[in-house]
C-alpha cells in the first residue's frame, strides 16, 4: 500500500514538472513570436544612418524654407542666407528622422491627399544622402482625429500612414529652431575680464595672475567665485529669444543709444560687447552683439541676472579654511593674547598658560568664527582704515591651517556704533553684524576661562 502511494506521488510530481516545463516553453515561444512579429511590422521611415545625410531642406505650409548642409564635421544653414547651425539641435533632428517609424497605414491608395493635410503638407522634409536612397522626401500632414500623431507620406510611396506625436513635434522645426542662438559666442572659460554697466550701477571683474577672480572697486578685492562662476555660466547659456533682423541696422525703437545694459567680455584673443536696448511690446529686450550679425531679443529674466553692482560680487566670507584643516589659532584682544594648538586630535591652550582645552568648546568657537561673514560693504579707500577703528582693533583672529601651514588673519574693530572686519590681505573693510560678534564673544569666553 505504501509503495503504491509513493508511486502515485512520483507520477503526480512528474506531471506537474512536465506541465510547468511546457508552460515555460510556451511562454518563451509566445514572446519570441511576438518579438519577431513586432520586428517585422516596425518599419523605419528612412532607413539610413544620420551620418550618411549630406543636406536637408525643411519647408512649411506657408512656403518658408531653409536648407542645412553638412560642412566637414559640422552643419551650417546655407539658405535662405548663411547662418551658423546648432550642431546638437541638428543632430537631435536627424536622429528623430532616422529612427522614426511607420505607424498605422491609413490608406494604401488615397483618392485625395487633402483629406490628410498632405496637399499641401504641413511640413516637407527633403533629404540628400551619401547612400541609398540618395534622395528622400517626407511629407507631414494634419493631426489625427485623436491628436496622438499626424498623417504622413513618403514621396514615391502612395501609402498614407501615421507618425507619433513625438515624431511630429521633433520634426516640425523652423530655421530659428536649428540655428545657433547663442547670444555670446566667445569661449567663456577664456574670459579674463567682464565689464558690466547699466543706467544705475556697474562692475568690473578680472582674473588676477593666479587665475582667481577679483572685483575692481578700485582697488581689486576678493570676489565670491561662486557668484562669478554663476554669472559666467549664465553667459554661456544666454540664448536669443527671437531674431528681429538678420543684419544690424540703426532703429530708434531698439534703444541702443541709451542701453539698459552693456556687457564687455574680454579674452586673450577676442572680445565681444553685448548691448541690451529697450523693451519690446512683448516684454523682452532688443539686443545686439558686436561679434554677431543679427539684432535679436532676450528674455527679461536673462537680462536682470546681469544687472548687478560691484558689491554683489564681493566675497562675504572672511575666512576660507575648513574646520578639519585647522592646526592652531590665536586670539588677541585688549584683555590679552590666547593661543591654541591641536595635538593628536586634542586641543590645548598654549598661551597665556599651557592647559587642556575642551575640544567641543574649541570646535564650537571655530565654527562660529568660520561663519563670521560680511553683512555689507561700506564705501572706503585703502588709506583710511583708521576711520573704521583698525588702528586699534578690538580683536585679531589668526588661524593656521592646511598641509602648508597657511594663515589667515582677520581684524575686528568698532567705530561709530558699527562693527567692521578686515582680512589681512584685503585692502578694504566689510561690516559685520552685532549679533555675529556677540555669538563669537560668547563662544570665545568658554575657551578662555
């Protein structure tokens, strides 16, 4: 009885295993057949690599057209007039064209192409290639009733088929869409000097011999490199909103006689001056670049990001060290002189007496000191530091840090109810808040008991 029961279990197990094996094979076969069917039914509109395309012409229903030619490794718009093309935009356009596929075939032999918006077409794309076919023309018509695509036809093939909405939007381009619309074309990494002027304020930024940005007040003072780098990045991405005229011409409506903003960009080999004029009716600004042919417009937000004053670029950080890099520091006040040194990750006071110091309290003080920033910048000249109390500073903070034992020294002084601070290397002072000084004094009191 037991043997018969065991045989039954084995037989059932074998049947179950065979069933799962068959089901897995059947699912695999189904997927394989579906993939083959999909590959068979997916038909590319233009089966050539984008690198084989020599030129293309795009014509819209209103008759406007432009032609783009491959010139070596780049592209140029050659008709209706020579204009630089944006290589990345052209590349994206060609990729969309050569990867687009035929959707649903609507009519094999349509009686009237007007029913699909193909006579005339919404857009006609004519292509010349270095391969087969040497000539190719795609007509894109009206949207489908469901608005999820458009009708299309290839010249020489009577079929009317659909293309996806993504294909339609990626191929419907104007000359402006594919042209180089950079408002600044100098290599921004090579800019050594930026001079900005508006009706009420101005600034001059220059790289010193070490390649570090400074603000010329004058004299030259430290610049906040994050702020300057941000401005340079904005210059690199500054783009035309539209083209008003392909060639510069004098026109009072542009407002170039009394510009809103002038930006002079100087590199070792070239310079460009961007002039922003008056506002258009749409709220954008007329603009021109000395190195470019057209008069164009810029978005108002693009213009406002360059309307700054010298103090907007000054470095508000009085110190630049990192907490983990500090090796020692000194504090001098009318009450005396204190010195602290780190030894094997432990802090100790070395002057006016030698004793252990609380690492937590020292780190809290250093954190407060590092966060001592300028709240504003008073008008001053290098020779008048006494006017701000620096002939007798209230505090002097000296910090040694880094593998090369760099030092940074900052004096804090009080005059006329204001508190000023000046880094030893800075020719001009800055103002700091009373609350920041109070916090610093409290933190110092804990380590100088």
